[in-house]
C-alpha cells in the first residue's frame, strides 16, 4: 500500500493569465508526408526507412479539438512564467511551488496541454506522440485545487495533482485502449489496476500516447514507434534522425519533450529501457509482480510489467510508489512496501558499492567507460565481468505461447463492447489486418503470423519456459555470487532479455549524448524486489553525472 505523503500548508494560487480563444473549424491539417518518407529512404538504419509518417486512420482533430479552447487560452506571458516553474523541476519542487501559491494544479495541467498542442499540431514539430487527451482532466485538476484549498495540511501522496501520460496499451475508462491497432481503435474498458492506484493517490491522467503497435510484437524488422492508429513516433532529439526506442515510444518522447510530469510504459523485454535510453529519460522496469498487469494489453504473462518513465529518479520513484498495490486478479502480483517508508529513497553512498561492468562495453562504448570511471572515482568498486554466452534459443516461442493464450483472455475479460472490437484472438487479428493490409499492416505482421505457425506443444512450452527463466538467472548468478555485486551496469536495453528472463529490475538513467547528439543511458540491473536500492544507486549516479538536457527544439 502506497504511503500517503504530507503536503504542508499554503493555498493553491488561482488560475490566471487566460485569454479567450476562438476554436477554428479544424485545428490540424493532414499533409503529404511523401517528402519526409523519401528523405529517409537511404537512412543508415534500415528500420528508419519509413513507408509513412502520419496515421491513415486517425484524424488529429478528433484528439485535439475538444479541449483546444481551454488548452490554448493560456496567455503566452503566463506560459513563460510557468515554464520556469515547471520544466527542469522535480515533482516535489513543483508541489512546493503549488503550496506556496505560485501556480495551481489546473494551471499545471493547462501548461502541459499548451505544450502538447503547440508542438503536436504543427506537422513540422509533431512527434506523433499523443493518441488521446482525457476530456475530464481540467475538471479533475480543479477538484485537486479544491482539496488543496480546503485541506492545505492534508496528507497526500506526492503524485497528487501531477499530470501523467499512459502508454496506449493500458486500460482507461474514459479513453479507448488501442495498443496502436486498428482492430482495437474503439476498444472501451474499465480502468487498469495501476490506473486506479494512480487516481486513488490523486494523479491526473492527462492522456494516452503512441507505441510500437502491439508493443512491438507485430511486424518483423519494422520501425520502432510505429502504429497504424498513431503513425510514426519521432524522437525529439532528432526527428527522423534517431530512433525513438520502443515499444513505449510515446512514453519516452512525451517525457523528453516536456508534455507531462511523467509517463507509464510497459516492458516485456527492453520496451521501457530502450525508449528511456533513446530519449534521455529515466525508466524503471520493476521486478515482475511489483506492479499489477490487470488491464494491460498483453504479450507475455511470464515477462510483462508496467513501469514509470520520468525526467528524474525522484519522479520515477514517486510514480512507481503511486502504482504499487497487490492485485489479487494478477497471479504474479505481490504486496510490496512503499518506497517512502522510513527515510524514503536516499542517495546511495557509492563508497564500497560493488558494480559489475561488462568488459566488452568498456572496450567499445566511450560513454559507458566514462560513466564507469566517474563511479570508480566516487568510491565504487568496479568489477569487470564476462558472463558466459547463454542460450536464449526459444525466446520467440515463449512469447508466442504466452500471447496465443493471454490476448484472448484480455479480450474476453476487459472489452466492454464486443461489437466494437471485431477480433477475439491472434488469428482473427491477422485475418482482420489482411482485409486492408496497406492501412492496417503496412510493414506486415510477421510476429503475429509466427504465433499462428508455432507448433510448440503445451508440454514443450512449459519446459521451454522453465529453461529460459533459469538461463536468465544463470547469466547473472555466477558474477553476482562470486563478486557480491550491488548491481550490474549495462547500456540502454543491451542486456534487457537476460534481465527480463531473470525477472530482475532494471533502471536506465541518462548518461550523455553520442558525438552526433543521440542520447544514451546507463542501465543498472539489480536483484528481485530490490527496486529501492537500485533507485538509490541511480540517484547517486544522476547527481554525480547530471547528463540530461532538454531536446533543443522543445525548450520554448
């Protein structure tokens, strides 16, 4: 159970600096993206040779017009003041400004809406990140302000009143949950367990963001961050230059561009770590079972987990804590204590910490090497490790077997209007897409077709699953035991598959930028249910190497 936080005195300031705005008939104009597609035809990364940029099935007017008047009514001068109060500040710092009356929760929400509309509506700056805006979010923000006014000394979680974005495979009652797929475009559900937890603790669900369709278990070798519903997600550090990472692509790009205080992603293998590294944000893949998966479109009940993505360790820890809670509908769910029991998340003393580093990365990655040297100079013991090659053959069969079973279970139990969702299992999804493949599956659907072709028996699947889970644990076991490690250090999602199979938590923290400006993250891998010490190590590194910078094109 998440521990409630003390929000000390002071009333929220009134909403100010608003101006009347006329809402045009159309707030967004579709455009011919063929020139952009042609410009990427020879990109050195084959996955960035796009077939299209914008969605062929979604009209952004439907997303952005309903709240356009309220979002754009923020006076530019007041927006500039809010920018100084919000961007570059942690959740506790913003909460303090609200307690002191410098802004209100409504203004904070309006500030992020203004940024989203300012950058996402023009076709030259859009990241194709936002798929839905919560129609009730401003009213909910005003309700938070009223609570703050009536109970200024009330005990509230630090996430109270903070606008958060969700990956669009996480169920929400008042917005569709599409997983980026046309087949789920009108999918209505109740709230996911973690959404209930966030709302119980006072968070504001601002909207939902793009992703690699079906969490990147859909097409083979296709662009990360693409979905038929959302189009091609783009990286704010280099639109059409750098990959976004995936599958939690929009969660990473939205946090990087300053569209919310944080976001929630999901990971099966690398889907939080990859976009965190690629977008210079903090991302945590928790131990499987720390957070509920009920109400999340699945790939694998063996490996799936949601997790927080934020600009700082502090904010990621707050988001994680706000989602914690035992869910008796999820067999993997465990009751874990609040991160803020006792002294809370503190900066780890690096002196004497034992950190395993991969010799191959020390030799090949200059940013990794520099980060390791900084940790060594701060007092950590650096232990080079060379784990033996581990056979992960059968990983695809594991995901195939899980999704073949888990997706129909989700569709059967979560979809409220079966007439609005024309599929009931993987086979029906494949058949549905084939009816208009140029729109619904322009890069093919090799992963889903592979599920249908997989002939692994149930008995063989169980044996395969146990072998792979053991292989993941064994990859880390020898160096961990031999050297009594506190963590293993990797880069982005380089060793995500092993961490996934071991079910170990993994934390990606910005460590700098390549010579061409591409972001990269240092990934701390820890033992099961050791999220708090892992976050404390990450916090120490974040303070030692404050590498993160806002993407230059999104600083205004």
